[in-house]
């Protein structure tokens, strides 16, 4: 490829990865051994909050009363969109059965996990949308018990809008606890809660490491790193729109990569000219994050043509992928590695992040090369079953006995032998593995 980097990142998402393993392991071990008491001690240390851990119905109602009606309507709108999309996704999972050979029927059945633990960040920003994305999909999947866990603010508690959203979307319990201790509480079933079967939702590096360590004893959606976004733009793109979209994603954090890939040098140069001014115009915290992200992690890549642009994008496998170019159907058919795709200027990553209906819990750090994001399917177990007539079992038993003996698994072979002898006592079978 003949990629030309008009701006090259000096850091990557792994450059400043801090070794938090020892800290997280110690906290998890302490809480598993010490239960509720240990979790409360860590909550007092890190959350600096002394209110109820399990939010009461009265507290939920009080929080709802604090949420402005306009915001409630927006949350309801987003919830309805996410719910409708999740319901449509669920319809793609059908229970099936097929007669594999005459008399042998095999089937597939989808069963929701019993308990879902939904982590909702509440530190730098109050992630109302994360409550909508995680709890709604768990509810549509049919999980019997859903816990929404979010860090409380010292002396205040969880942001009222997060409480309102989690309750509206179907959370059975809302837990005022953040970080590793919150993840541990859901996993170990503390405070009288059922143990979670799956943990979902974004979080900081400590939350991500806790999920990594707990994976296996509990399911997880994914191990998420810093959010990242890539824009594919050609000569028809509006430089101001492109620049605004890049800055809008860079505000996530100082280490959130944003990339522009284009085949039009004048567009690239104009976007690079516009971005600093757009960053300067942001509020302080957002400005500081976006400035560092653009300085250290952003890239602007000039390609020869749209095929090279698409290949570059697939190599990066971005979490969010925006196309602002001609012939959107071509891009939809060509691109293959992304968490969520936004086709055309009329949509943008923020729409998917907040209210469009698709989920915003997505693979980062190149993981889109092998997985998609959170969906109703993540909460579903796809299990199989089979049943057979005696005639249907006959050829399967013969093949099973011979394959098992070839593998040296005599016990397996004999479970087939006994059925053949019982069902067909007058027949002779060659069940050896040779010849």
C-alpha cells in the first residue's frame, strides 16, 4: 500500500497501559473472602459514599422526580429505539430442528442467561446511555434478574438520570457501587443479589481488568480499551463535519484514538486546520481530553483510492467507522472490520452512542477484526439437543463406535455398542477401527 501519513500517532492504546493486575487481583480476592463487609470497605475508600448500596424504591422515585421532563422524554425515546432494535435482533435467533439422517433429529434452542450485571460508568461523565444500552438488551433477551451497577458520587449517590434510565429499562436492582468492588458484588452475588452469569458495559482500566480476571467463572461482553473512531471521507465530504466528528470522539479521553482516512489531500489538510479551533472551543475537561487525544493518538492517512482506503480501515478494525463518501452501498458491501458503521453525513457516531437504537458497547483496540459489539445475542445461550428413533440411531452408533476406537476411546465406543446390541440383537456389526 502507498499510505501517506499526514499526521502520525506518537502513542497507541497500549503505550500507556498501566499494570493494574496486582491491584485488581488483591481487591477481588479480598471481596470474595470478606463478602459484603469487604466490598463496603472498598466502596468507602474509592467511592467515598456512605448511603444505601442497594438503591431503594423510594430512592428511585425520588431520583426520577429530579429528572426534568424533557430529559425523561429523551431517555424514553432512546430506550424505545434500543428496545425495538434488540427485539428485531432477537427475532433472528430461531429455535430450529432438522432431521440430520432419517430418524435422527437435532435441534437448536436459545435460552437467556438468568442473571445479568450491567456496569454503568458514572465518573467523568454520567453515562445515561450506557444504562439504556445494557439494561434494555438484557431485558429484551429475557434475563430473569438484571442488576445495574454505577459509581455513586461522594455524598450524592448515583446521578438521578442514570437511576431513572436503569429503572425504566428494566433493572431489577440498582447498586450504588463503582469500580472493581461493583463488578465483584455482581459476580459474587453480594448484598443478597443473585450471582450474575454475564457482566456487560464499559468501564475504566480497573473495571476492564476485573472483567478479564473473572471471565470463565462469569461471561463478559468483551474486554474494552479506550474508545476509537475512524472516518473515511472522499472529496465530497464536508471538512467541517468531518473535523467535528473527529473532535466529538476525541473528547472521550486523553488516549482515545481518532483517525481520518481519505484519498483527497485538500480535505485532509482542511480538516487538520479546523480541528485545533474546534478543540479550543470545548469546555475545559472535554478540551483537555480532546487536545491530548488529537496530539498523541490521532492520525490522518492519505490513500491512493477508495479500495486502499477500505483496506486501511479494515486493518485498523475501528470501534466506530464513519463513511462520508460517494456510493455508500459500495462501502457497505466492501468494509468488513468495524464495531458499528455509520453511512453518510446524515448519521454520526454520537447518534449510535445515545439514541439511534444500535448498541454503543463495541469492540475496541482492533477487536472488531474478530467480534461485534453488545447485542441481545450476548445474553443468549445457543444450546443444542437431539433425539432419535432406533433406526435413526443405527448408522450414527456404527460410525461413533469406529471413530471412538480409532481415537483410542473405548468407553465411548461401548456406549454405541450397547445400543446396537439392544436394538438390533439379530444383526452383526463391524465396529472395529481398522480396514
